[in-house]
């Protein structure tokens, strides 16, 4: 079967960092491309605890794009292995069920939580993170029966969703309710990302929230807050007027489209800005909670300057190496939190997987995720899909997916 595979070597990395400045297409076209269609064997069940899935839809995530263009820090490389079939925003049908798997049968519509934790790796006892329910932060991502890999899609042994078939451990598979569409199923994974970020930095009604970036994750952050019934003030900073308007429709109160977050924070929050001898202004007062889906040096520096005393900054985007002036951090007693994927959380007096919560909120129509899929491609047109992702404003694109239906 054909699969979209990623691979890179150190010489290839060095060469692309040079010629990629001439044209970005070298990352996905030509002899040095990090991504290409490959002939791979249809996967077999690794053990009786696994399920085989026929892929229907798989979304292209921002982290996939960063992987293709080598934007991620090499610090994560010990927890990846390749060549690997990418793709982790999946909806599919059960094609085969292992003998130790209950609750699933052939033809069930399912989605997959892609973390490769202790359970999927056959490791006992569970690490401290997995015991606490933070399975995305497993301490054994390079150990056990599988090759290194944080998630399905960047592990050599477990192929991702950009292939007609894939496998997943029974703990990763979630059955979708009757009436839920494959498009909704493919959007559960990114929705779960934002739900977890909101649970980890939950706003109160009186909070003033700033979301940096109005793309898929920024939009879903707005929807997550509103779906949980939180009537706080939400501002979204997004240069694309198309995506900013979608954020407004999702429930944002204010939009910043001119890039001047510092000045606009005064208007929106009533903060007072002060000009240092050199450098950017810093505010007293400002936003109480910030979710940054971009996580560049520029945005993180601005975040801390407009975050009020005691405020919390959640870094939802996966940036590379950044350098920031940390003066606001100590001057205003701020907290910076990492936000990565999802796990189990305590809700309504019991522990639940965030995927289950996300599925229920979609079922109840408290969020609108299917319309976010704006462009669909066959696997063979992956280069066109990448091009659309590089120019989302031009193509009015939000989420792009590969369809095998």
C-alpha cells in the first residue's frame, strides 16, 4: 500500500536548511525532500491487544507541517524514529480486532488518541506520568517494545493515518456514537488538544483571555472555553481577517488583526503601558490568561509584556529555540505552562479521558468542528495539500485532510 513517509538524515537536514531558503518546495519535492510516497506493507496487529483500522480521513496537523519543514527543535529527536508514516488526526473503520480486545467490532467508526505511552509499549509498572493520567507526557517514550516515538505518526514501528490502514492499541481507540460523521471524528484529536489546554489553565468568568493565533487550534480554544460554559472575555490576535472572522463566529469578543497586541491590550483590558529606555513597552494590568498557539520568540516576548501580575501563559504551540527577556516573568510573578496533547482529567467528580469529553461535546453540538475541514485531497495530491497549508489565507483554508473514502 502507499503511505506518506517522513525521513531525514543529518546531511539532508544541513542541506535543506540552506537550499530551503531559496524555495520551500525543496522540503517536499525533489531528492532531498523529507516527505514522499512509499510502498509499505499493510500492517499486522502487533499483539492481541491491538486493533487494525481502515483510514477514512486524516488531517494534516501544524506539527506535521513543522516536521516536514524541519522547524522542530532537535531536542525532541530522541523520541522519534523514522522512516515513519505520518498522520495522527484520524477517523476510520475497525477492520480487525485483536483477541484481547473487547467493545469493538468490524465496521465500527472510531478515532484514535495517538500517544504511545507505557501501556502501548508493554511497560510495567507504569511511569509516574502515566500513573497520574498524563499519558502524553510518558517518561518511557523511547523504551519498551516499540521504537522511540511520542505518538503514532513519528514512530517507525507504528504507522500513522496517511495510509489506507493503520493499527492502534485498544487503549487508544475510541468508538464514535451513532450519527457522528467521519469529519467530526477526524477533528476530535485537535479539539482534545485545546480542551486539555483549557482544563489545565481554566479561565473564570472575570478573566480576560488572549489567544495568539486564530487558526485551527486558536479557533478550537475559543470553542473549548465556550463549550465548557465559561463566559469570560476572549481576545484573538490573528493577522488573517478570514481566520479572525471565524474566531469571532466561534465566540471571541475582540479581534486584533493589526499585530499591535501591546497597544490593543491597553484598549481592551485597561492596562497601562510603560516605555523603557530601550525595547518594547511593558504593561501593568493586562490579560489574566494567555494561550499562545504560535510560540515564537516574538509572540512569547509580547505575551509576557501584556500578561498581568499573577497571570498564566499556556504555550500551546510548539516553537523551536526562543530567546526572550524574562523581566516580566519575575516582575509580575507570572506562570508559564507547557501544553501538550491530552490525557485523563478530573471532571464532575470522576476521572475521564479528554477524548471522551471531546466526543460528548461534539455529540451535544456544543462545538462545530466538521465545517473546519475546508479542503480534502487524495493521498497522491499531498504536495497540493502542503501548498494550501502554506497559503491558508489565499485559499481560505482552515483544516486540510486526506480522504481514503
